[in-house]
C-alpha cells in the first residue's frame, strides 16, 4: 500500500511521537503506569514539575509541528542555551 518512510535523525535526537503538546506526551507516557481507579490523578499533576523531573538527566523534550523529540544531554550541551529547559504554561496542563 504505502512505503514506509525512514528518517535518519541526527545523533542525539529521538522521535517520540505526535502529540498536541509536551504535557500531552508526558500524560500519555504516565497513563500506563496508573491503575484505572487512580487515572483521575493525571488531571491534577503539576506537568511543569513532571517535565523538570523528566529532563533532570540533562536531556530536553521539544515539540515541532505536533511532533515531540528528545534531545540527548550531549546534544543539548553542544547547542548551548538555545535549548534551555522549556517552561510550560498553565494552559498546557
């Protein structure tokens, strides 16, 4: 039917999927870890704090045109302050 599109990302860049926002990505990653009876908690998480914890290894999550990428710590260090940690707004919750 369709040929698979293969994209080679630069070393240190991982494509994580298509999401509306970084908090939407984080929520999708956390959902399988929460039992259905406790799923309500996902509506009340402090997603900026979750993002800070997620990036505590020095990596950065970035979103471009609805696609979320992880930039490895080494790449972030080479790129400098242009990829500083992203602050999410309360609208992203």
